[in-house]
């Protein structure tokens, strides 16, 4: 039995060289069989290509391209940014000192049962799946779409923990809900990841990570620990995952979600812009700071949301408290503010909506125009503008301050005898708008109230009654003609001479 070793080198007359190596064993004159081989680079930029057998390919200096072809290969990067391609077979890919690129050219190159393993994934390392057609049923080369889990749609790519310090990457290219691509990633205990100039996916694991995007449209995924994630210079997607994370966007139409845990989230633009940032707190008691044309949603937990900074672009953002007892302050920006479920505290904004719970709404600034308490016993306080205050259901307290405010009632259920609203100060320049209420339930259509000194038993009557013992005036309406008030509003002092009504 004879063995032969052959080495071929191609030089493009520059720095880059391609080297091909093969060791063969001659068993008989008619058959040549590949044998395990070792291929080692030098200090130049090289392309090292293995065989269809199991190879050990080692890059040294230079930015090398290391290609395994078939067999169970072990490919190791060198000192600079190398590209590692395992090819067919179950390969082990080991990054070197530089920020390496692990490229996969077909789903079959790394599949369940014969998955490639990337060890010592670190720093500026990255996966390149761009050569894989992610959807066999669609013409052209389709890209993968990141999802939380495979659901039977072709082109999905999911990341999950291996139960230890690693991550499993799975892709479905035929839409059967079963992974066709599987890559296993092990980490080297590093605490930072950084993006490149391309569109990167950067994945943390169960330790606290520092993950920073680059110049492309990046996807940043934190792990189970308290991570620090920062978007780069394009439209990024950032997910903190579990743990108490700190996330900062860049103000360029990012999507940011804190996941579970008590997270600290920044949109990245405090001076306003015309881009659509979306920031979601997720579960936990989150602190969110946004500016510009942002939509912020605290999600579950007792959240604090600040929409801050001077507004340069004439755009309106939206702040949502979600579930829990939230505090939302819009400061100088123009925001629509929604408290959601829970007892919320809302300050400033063009449009304040308390939602469910007993909420406190404070106008305060130069932008508030509409305030809605919605459900619950709410407190609404106007600011420096002429505002419209709508208490909604429940026993609300409405304080318009000194401006020409309007108190709007849309239903007799908004202020009943059992749970009447209190208008703190009803002066001549303040209007009570009852025009949305059908004053006569016995007649078809929308009927207006008629001002009377006292009820006579006719539906549609409105009276103002002063109680000297309580020192309060009661604004009362009878909509069914039984001479009993179906609708009641209270205000301090004797205001029976008030005439500023919209009936």
C-alpha cells in the first residue's frame, strides 16, 4: 500500500494565494481514497481548501478563507478576520483572534444529526447565512426571518438556549415546522459582542453581555442575564431577553424590546426626528426614555416612561403604559399618552388617555389639548392651555385651573347620583358640554336638555340646585321624566347663576 502527498498553490501575483492539499492512499491501481489531512496557512491572505475527507485546516496570519468541503473537518481561524466554511459533514469551527465570519452555503451543510459546532464564539464574530435559500417554495434566493420559534413557515430562523452556555440556531426552508438547518454555538466566556459593517445577528447567552450593533441593519438578542445592548448606525432590532437589561437605540427607526426583567430603555434620539422608533418594555417594572417620533409601550409591570427633549421635527409620538401602575411624563415633546390598565400618573402630552383604573392626569405644559379619564375615579388637572377635560366613567375630579376649559360629558353614566363628578372651579369662562347626551330617553333621536328652575316630571330637564349645608351646587338632569336626577355633577359654592352650557 502506497501513500502520496500532493500540494498545489495558485498565486494571483498579489498578496492573496490559494492552496489546495490532498493526501491519498493507493490501495489498488484502480482506486484512490482520500485520507485525513492537515493544511496550515502562512502569514498571507490565503484560501485554504480541504478535501472530502476529515481535514484540519489552520489559518495563521492574514485574512484567510478556510473551506472544509466534505467530511468531519476542524477549521481554526488565525490572527485576523477569517472566513470559515465547514461545507458538508459535521464540522467543528474555531474562531481565531480576529472577528471571524462563519459562513454556511446550504442548509444541508449543517443539519440536525450532523450539525456544525462553532466554539469560542466571541467579540466581532458573525454568522453568514446569506448564501442559503431560506424558502424553497419561492423563486429566487430568499433571506431568513428571525422568529421566537419555528411555526411551520418556510424561511423562519429561531435561536434557543442549549441548556448551558450555548445557543442553537435552527432554520426551516420547506415550511414543515422541522429544522432543516441546525448550528450549535459555544461561547468562550467573553462579555462583549460587536457588529460589523453588514447586517449582523448578535446573540447573547445566560451571562450579562455587552452587545453593540455596527453599521448595518442588525438584530441584537440578549440572553438570560442583565445585558447592555446598543443599536448601531441603522435600523436595528434589539431584544434584551430575560434579566434586567439596559438598551439604547440610535433614533433611526429601531425596534427595541426589553423582554422580561426590570429594564432601562432609551430610544437614542432625545431631540426628535421623523423616524418611527418602537420601544416596548415587556414584563417587569421598566424605565423608558424616548424622544422623536417614537412609540413606547411599557407592557406589564409598573413602568416609568419619559418622552423628553425639545421637539425639532413636527411629529407626534405615542406613549403607552400598558398593564400596571405606570408613570408617564411627556415633558416638552408632543406625545399622545395612554395609561392603559392600572392606576396611572400621566403628565403633559397633546392627548392624555387614562384608560382603566383610578388615574391622575396633569396637563401642565404648552401642548395638552385633550384629557380623557376613561374608566375609574380619575383626577384631571388642566395646564396652561384651554383644554377639554372628559372624565368618563366613575366619580372623577376635574380641575381646569384658570383657563377657558371645557368639561365634556358623553353619557349619563359619566356622572351619576351614586358617583358624581366634582368640577373643582366652575367659573364663567368654563363651559359644561352636555350636547352628546340624549336628554329625553322617551323620544327618538338625540334630544337636548332644557334649563329649568326645578324638575316638573318632564324628560329632558336640567336644573342647578344649591345645597347650603354642603356649600355645593348640583347640576342635575332628568332623562326619563320621573323628576329624579339621572345625571349629577357637583361644584363648590353657589353656581346656580352659571350659564355657560353646551346643551
